């Protein structure tokens, strides 16, 4: 039953309307359609398959597909122009019609003078000529110079410069021995003209061939106010790839501009890694640098804020960190060579970071640049000065007021606040805790006053990284030995200006016991100990300044108490009238 229904379904396909008289160009398809009826009744031919094949061959869908295939296989036929001299025929016809006395001819001559008709025929002639003379698929390759560049790539570039002024570019020799422009300095003469680009090859200077950076320097030094460069494009992809790998050239035109405070000194004349000493930018510790280009991973282009606006190269953060961390072989005491010549490495001790030892780790922190931004002056409201009172667990003495010199509290409360990081600094002395509570600083700031802190240098990092307190750190440096002795004598005579007993101490009993054998008097021994303490004070001051210089805003040498006080007041007054460069984390 199912077989009978299937035959009827296939036989119904013959009823599809199809114009059998319509000719199809495909001979193979036509041959199959004409001879398909001859297969009926032959041995091995399934009747069901034959009905299906007849219906498929008579299907309009298959017929249209065959027509599409024939059309695609036929070569395209384009109309051929009758003539490519339409403009000339137009002129001849215009002259002849203009000479005729016939009114229609004169009217035709007027119409032929239309500019639109002339432009139409000119376009027709150009297209006709292209059709008659098609371009070949394999054009003749351009003539190459020995360096691999074509004649079209060579160009002459004229540069006007002042005597002694650098061009503002660096060059290097690539693998093909071409003198290639490695980088162009921001704000330089070449960058302003925009005629040269990284990757261009310098061939000649004022008609003299140059092949090395030294040749280029010699020829540039000979010029006065005008330089003519013969320049060619990069001859190979490898040159461009090497520049991109070195970071001196890439397709990104975005320039990352920011401001950095230098935390070390740099002299380009002493830098052996700098490709050209003359384009280096020297700076001192504390200078503000405007970074105009950071695309090179080794060298940044920068300007000194407040300088003459000259752009130069400075070491990048990555390069300087690698240079500071590099240990010369002669200074490497971790590795040594055995008698047999084998390299022996001492076992290194792994140290896990602990918060209680953070001060020791901070001393080894390598800070070279600090990103800063310009901040307007502080508003001058009820500006005053006040000093916070420290917290202590020491028992309150007679005549002491709570909150006057100290805030007295119990040990449990203070230890809990220390765990909650509510203290700027803390320590223990004679079994009692002392510390500076952060709330005491906030209370003075709320009153519109400046809080004067005499804190430990180990707490400077916390203050510096805080966007709440915005500290201004002044370091009072120790003067020279003679001036320090004078200040010490004044301190001994005036009880109000006395050095801390922690630095200048003298145990007279022990001095007598240990100096009697040497026949030294008590006065001479006291003078000796005082001089040693003064030397220690000088060394401690210098060491402290070197260690925490990255957090210090102003250094004042204490040559005179009155002069030092005036300098501090002037510096604090400037905060209310001048813009300041502060870390970006204070603002953003």
C-alpha cells in the first residue's frame, strides 16, 4: 500500500507546468531529457527511481539552475565603442553646422557648444581608449636602487635650523646597513615640520652620502642654517618590525602625557646606555618632568617644567629599575667560583613579608618617579597651628591635665585601637605605651588649623599615601660640625632650647671609672663624648635624609634657630598662595 502511494506521489510531479518547447543551451541536459523515456522497460531499471528521475528533470527549479550555470560559464560580453574620437567629431560637426544658412543647423551648432555635452564626450573618449588598450596584469617592476628602494621612494627634504641646534631625532643602522630614523623628539624641529617619520632612511646630507650615525653628525656639524636630506622609505618589512619591537615606532599616534616628580638625579653625559648624549635631559631630585611620549619602553621623551621647553630623553621606569637592580659580577658576593672553576651559589634565605617589619622593607623600596598633578593653593580661612596630644597608658601624675600634654587611657583600649590601625605611630617605653592617635589629628584639622607633627620618619609613608591628611613634610637637617657645636652650647645655656637626652648623654660615673687609667680629666672626656655624639647626629641626619628623601617636601639646614623658624613660616604661607605638585592619588 505504501509503495503504491509513493509511486502516485512521484508520478504527480509530471503534472507540473513546464514549457517543453523552451530551449535550453546545455546540450548534456537536453540529451538526458530526450532519451530518458528509452530507459522504460529495460532490465535493472527500478520503476520508482525512473519516475523520480523524470520528475526531477522536468522540474522548473532544475531547469532554471541549468540556465544560471550556462550564463555563468559564458564569457562576459561588453559593448565596444564605435569610436574614441567623439570630441573631434563634435568639433567638426559644430564648425559645419555653424557655417550653414539652415536655421535647424545653426540651432544644432548652438546645442553642441554646451559644456555638459563636451564633458560627456570627453569622458566617453577616455573610457573608450581604456577599453581599446587594457592594462596588463603583470606590470613591469620598478627599477630598484642597490639599497632596495625604488626611485619613487626617494625624496629631498629641506630643513632650516639654527647653528648649534639639534635636529631632534635619533638614528640607527638596521640589518640592511641603512641609516634609519629611530625616533623623532616631541617639540623638536623635525617634529614641527612633519616631513620625516620613524623608519625613513637617510641617504645623503647636502649631497654627501652618509652610512653611519657618526657620518651624519659630521655633516650636520658642517651646515649653518640649511640642511638638505635625501630620504627614502624603509626598504623592507624587517626594518619596520625591528623599530616596532624596540618601541621606537608604531602605528599608534596616541601620546601618553603625564607629570612625574624625579626622585633621583640624572646626568646624560654619564649614561653609557643613552644612544646620543646631546639629546639627553638632565634633571635633579625633586624636578617636575612632563612626560610627552612613553611609547619607547627604554627611553621617555620629557620636558622639565619651568625650564626652556627643550624635549630630551630620560630613562624609563623599567630601564632604570633594571639598571638599579643589576649587580656587577665583581660586586656579586652571592655567587663565587670554586677551585675547579664551577660556579657556586650560596643558599639564599627566603624572607616572608611581615607587617611588623614593614619599615625594614620600605627602606629597600625602589622609587624613581612619582606621578603628580598640579593642585591649587589651600583656602586661607582661620589658619593657625596646633600640636596634637599623644595617647599613653602611663598613670596620670599630679597637676597633669588629661588632653593637655597626653591623653591618658588604659592599656586594653589602646591595644585594641592599635589593632584597628587607628594610630599613626606607637611604641613602648618603661612598660607604658605611647602613640599618636589619628583622631587627634582630625580634630585639629576640623578646627581649621594646621596640625604640626613631630613624628617618626617611619610613619611618613603612611602620611604620604593618605589623601585625607595631605601632609607637607619639612626635614630639619643638621648643620656642619662647628655650627652644631655652637647650637649645642646655646642649648646648654638655654633650657628652652635643649637637645634631646637620647642623642647627647654622658655617664659621668662610668667615665671616671674607665678614664682614670688614661689620666684624662673629666672635662676632656666629656668633650670627647660630646664630639662623638655630634658626629653621630650628623651621620644620623644624613642617613635619615637619604632614606626618606622621597617623602620630604622641603629640607632646611638648621644653621640658626631664628632663620630656620622664618623659613618654616614662609614655606607654610606659600601653601596658601602658590600651586603645589602633589601625588595623583591625593586628587583622583
